C-alpha cells in the first residue's frame, strides 16, 4: 500500500507495537488497534502512522510489518535482519498456540511516535480495550476489508474511502 512520499518505518513500527502492547497484550487486539489508529490518523492528519500495508485476513485487517515483527519476536521468523533488536524489545507467543500474548520488554522510544500519532493510538486502545475478539473483528470488517478479498492486500484508497472525509484525504494523499 503506497502512502505517497512516506515509506515504511521499521523503528516507528516497533515503537508503535511497544506502545500498544503495554496496554493490550493480545495479538488480535494489538493488530485491530493499529488499524483503527491508522484510520484515525488518516482521517485527522492525512497519513498512516508508520506506512504499514494491510492484508484482509479472516479476522480483520492486519498490518503486515507489525505482524512480521510479532512473528520475529515469537521466533517464527528468525531470519529477519532486525531479529536481535526485536527480540530484545518484544516477547510474543507463537501463532499456533492458544496463548496470543505480546509483551513489551522495554518502553517504546517516544521519539518515533509524534503527539498526533499518540493521540490516535490512545483513541484506538481505548476503543478496543473492553471489546471481545468478535467485537474487534466485526468493527474492522469494514468496506475496505470486504473489497480486498480474503488474504489480499487492502489498497490505501479503499481504507480512505471508509472515512467520513474520504474526498479530502484522497486529494491530500495524491497531491502533497
């Protein structure tokens, strides 16, 4: 998913995961909170938090780099060039176990999270904190998720089209 002039920022991704996982230690809740925070940031500020790409998975949109980072932390992706740094920062249970926990091993580096990003992350954490798995899944099965097809990438434009100010955001993203 392209975001204009912005490129995926792995350090910001890890900081975001550390920030969200200190409040939501469940993998599904974390992934849904990041999606909701990204939509909030798109709506209010015209860009994604760290330029992740979203895949329409069975239980809702999943930020690809965030999921890859959690898999590195769980030992499922040992070949990642950032593996040592990720495992020093984050601990996660493997995907195919009943435990879906993700735990920060250090505080997030807040130099990588702007005040506007923190605002949207806090909004999203608050929104999903008391929701069940099914409720989180339902609220993220939006038009962008439906339009992508299962296991397919969700175009940024499809995500933007779910926003109340879609026209303004699309114009901003394409013309900045």
